[in-house]
């Protein structure tokens, strides 16, 4: 081969390199666009099925001299770079709930009361709504203390299918009546997107329980309502998974999300769950959302509720949740961990001192 032929071949290589560069950049722009669409839909960046389909089509068209093994190797590297690029773009942009997108704390207006404005918010009430009389007694007690919220479960996700499942919409009506009488705001859990429309007239803050933290269809539906959402951390969820669950709600249009640390499942048996107290300052640092601590479900022990509540406030929690019942021993759920009204009086007095 003459030097002239070699030069011509090399020049052709250079031309092809230029074409490849243009095509790779064009492909990269498309990859970025796909990444943005995946973010909107909450889809994972890596799609192995799609990757395999592309490989199979290329193998069918490949006529050499590039072997199938070489072809797969080259495109695997291209796929790897594409996924990395999508992840870097998402990380750089940050989630809607991230401090990277909003430096100031989110303050949520609940019927004129501001959550996350620096003053702690307290949410107390029974585990389950059981009767009008029960809700009347609790609401009266809360109102006398100057409190603004009442909680109670009308839809109960129980481990055993034979346990009390709640009174449903009728239970919400009972709690709403008592709340209105005493000027309180209602916090209650909804388990199914199909119940949202019927529940909205009776609830001021929609609670999403630990078992539904990754019920993505429900989270998406919550993005389309105009009421605040209190999202509890899953039993075994990482902080990253918890924050991403909140992102589902925010990215579908509802920015009024509050996070609630309620303990995670570990090997420890001294408490019902293990309260991850470090999650509070981490969530406050990584997100701009208000953060609550459910001191009842995280511990399952009435004898340590006070120091746990003080610890939560000390590390920056915006609010505290706990269960209160007029007669805990007769409660239809969580009988052992709910404070009686007398115990609650003493607890609240010491908490505020």
C-alpha cells in the first residue's frame, strides 16, 4: 500500500469520525430528552428490555466485518454512557422536593394554620374513629389545650384481615363533626385513590400510611388534589426511597407535602419499631418539606413518649404525632400504646414546659 493510499484511507476515517461525532451528539440530545420524560413519569433510567431489543435489531442488520460480539461491546458502552448521562442530569437538576430546587423551607397553609413556620405543630387523636362520643371527648380535650389538629383512622390497614378495619366514610363524618364543633383540623389516612373524592370534604390533611408509601398510583392521585399530604415513611424504606415517594406527589402537581418519620423495622424488640431520629435533620437538610415524628408508632411504648417527643423537637422536627384515646383499654386498635386523656394531660404539660 502506497503512502498516498494510506493517507486517503485515513482521511476517510477522519470523515467517518466526524460523522460519528455528529450522530453521537444527536443521539445524546435524544437521550437527554428521553431522560426528562422518564423523570416526569417516574420511570427508571435503565431499561434492560429496551436495550436488548436494540441489540437484537442491530445484530439482524449487522453484515460485518464487525462481529456480533464487537457490536454488542460497542453499543453496551454507548448504553452505559447514556444511562450515566441521564442520571447525572437528574442529579444536577435535583428533585422538586430537594433543597437544590428550593432553599427556603416550605410552609404549608392548613385552613389558616401554618405548618413549618418555626412553631411546632401537634397532631393528637385516637388510632381509630370508633364513635361520636369518643371523638367528641378527644376533640374537646384538644380544644381546651389550644391545639388545632385531631387525627383518627377511618380506613385502617391492619396486619390481620380479621382485625377492625375502620368505619370508612362514616368515621370521617364523625370526626369532621367533632372537629368543626371545636375548631380543629382533621388529619386522616386514605388507603385507596378511589376513596379520595368521597373523603376530601371531611379531611384537611390526607395521611398516607407506612404501608402505602410506595403505592404509586395513590401517590400520583394525591398530586392532583389541592389538600396537604402527610406522608409516612415505609417500614423498611431508606431515606432516599422516602424522599422519592414524596417526589411522586410533588411532580404531579401538589407541592404541599409533609414527611413523617414513624420508625423503621429492625432486629430490635424493645420498641415496636426503631425510631430513626437522625432522619429528621437529614430530611430537613436534603429537602425543604416540613418533617413530623410519630412518637406512638415509632416506639409503641407510652413510658418513653415524652423524651422521644423532646428529642424529635430538639433535632428540628416541625411537628409531633401521638395517639390519644378516652379509654385505651377498650380501644379497637393499638390499645396498649394509646395515652388516656389523663396521661395525655400530664404528657402535654411536661412537653410544653
